C-alpha cells in the first residue's frame, strides 16, 4: 500500500521544535530512564565494573547514533526506523514489524519508568502501587494529547531540573573521586569470563539507559530545519548522557556498598542520604520529575510511531487522525496510554528493561544494515549529514553481536 497522499484540508503535525528543544527532549527520556531507575540494577549485574558497562553501552549506542543521524537527514519522517528500513528493503511486512518493535519498546520503556516512579513516590506518599501507576499513566496520556509544543516545553523544564539533580548527586559524592587513583584496580575488570559475563549483562541493562536518541527521529515532522538540527541534536544527546552516566556510576560504586546499591529502589536517593542527608528528599523529588519526564516522552514517541505507520498506509487510517485543535494524534495517544497501563501493572522493571534493550538492539541492527545498503546505491542528497560506510557495518555487527552473546550467556546459565 502506498503512502497516503497529503490533503491540504487535513490537519498536520505542527513544526515547532527548535534544536535546543529537541536536544532537551532526547536528554529527558535518556537521563530520566537510565540513572534514576537502573543504576542500582546495573551494579547488581556488573558490581564495581558498572562504569565499564555504561562505557560499553555508550560505544555500542554511539555507532548507531551516527547511522540514525544520517538517516534522519535523509528521511525525516514519523515512524523513522520503519521508514528507514523500508527505504532499503521495500517489504511492507518488514517495515511494519520494525515499527511495531519500536512502538513496543516505547511502551515497555514507559511502563518500566512508570514502575520505577513508584519507588521514589513512596518517599513522600503511601499509596497502593497499582493506584499510583494508574494515576500516572492516565495523566501522561492527557498531557501527551494536549499538544507537542506544550508536551515538549514541560519536558524541557523537567529535563533542566533533572540535570540539576544529577549535578547534586555528583557533588554529594565528589570526595570519593579523591579515592579514585587508589581504588582504580577495583574498577578495571580482569580478563576472565565470569567478570565479563556480568559486565555484558550490565551493559545490556545500561544500554537501556541510552535509549532516547531514536525517539527523536519519530518527531522529525515537528522539528524546525530538521535536516540540519536533528542530526546534531541526536549526537549531542549521546555525548551529554555518556558524561553524566559514567560520572554517576563512578560516584555510586565508590560511595555505597554494592549490595545496598543493587537492592535500592531509589539508588540516587540512597546515595544522597548517605552523603548529604538534608538533600535526600530533594533528590527523590527530582527523580520523580525525571521519571515522569521520561515516561511522557516515551508516550509521545510511541504515539508518533503509530501515527507514522498509519500515515504510510501500514495501519488503519484512524490512527493517523490529527485533532484540529491540539494538532496531535489523539486516538494513537489513547491507544498507547492504554497499553502502557497494562504493561506497567503486569511486568517487573528489570524484565521490561531487558525486553526493551533486546528489541532496540534488533532494530538498531536492521537500521544500520539498511543505511549500509542505501549508501551503496548512490550519492546522498546534497543537504544530508553523511558518515563513512564502515560505521553502519560495525554498528550492525556490534548490535547483532551483543544480542547473540547475551542470548548465549542466558542459555548457558
């Protein structure tokens, strides 16, 4: 089925996002989901080598970041990953499968973040977990349907607050950096397989902390000067996230006993309470804002994937309907919120994160392979952001290789 023809009488998405806004959009989903919820879980798998897990996850994500940046300048469309793969392999079922994987990853990510929200909420309010999740997901659905400018402005404010929270956490544990030279041998993994098995398991979880840059391509139709701004914003998001993640992972493993860090449902609040008890309530509040922000952005992204696939003619046309006042895909947003609610009430956090990571590694492998094939066909458009041909090749091998190694590790245990 061909892409639906444009109709001047039909409401369209609103192109209103500047480069700073789209960068903060990416940082909001990346930072909120990763550090505030999962740093303790990564330490539980990798131990003192948690910073290495974050570094490996960053390198793996970095290869694909550049592939996404080039594709975003070539094909700036909603449901970006599905559109990218379809450009190289014009098989409708494959594109639909990729789009559904991306949407499912967004749904599981939002559900995981929603479950992480409960751990921090209990620092302030005692209420049943299920009630907190229902109230959260319904509120996020309403905000996401309100409007893209309004949703992203809320995300921008929340992202600035959560970056401040990370700086507070780093400041609280800065004295431990003085111990770094003496404790460096504890942080360098040996060559034996048992240590690297834990590091690899941690890197799969840590990779989830970098998921966010791919969300940005799904709001491409709402970005100003998209071919210039979107690739730069994608790369900048990865660089800033990596700096924060490694710094916080170092602070966490140097400051807290590993069993306490791994068991904590609110790991950064635990760190602050140990180092600067007067600020623990503040960091929990910031964590709640960060987690809400990440869940909101994932909800917006998943709705745009549904809209984009419908607009391409791969899903029912009703999902491509844009509300004339909000200029958002209201029905698609409602469907996403409903599925997120079911997932958040059903699956545990670590399982949600593992599912999301494996799905996105699979999608990243396909996107890298698709870019390699597209680049071999001919010269890119003059305005495109261009990377060397070897980057998507290595990105494909790395993404596929981590999936295979992790599966082998799970089977062997």
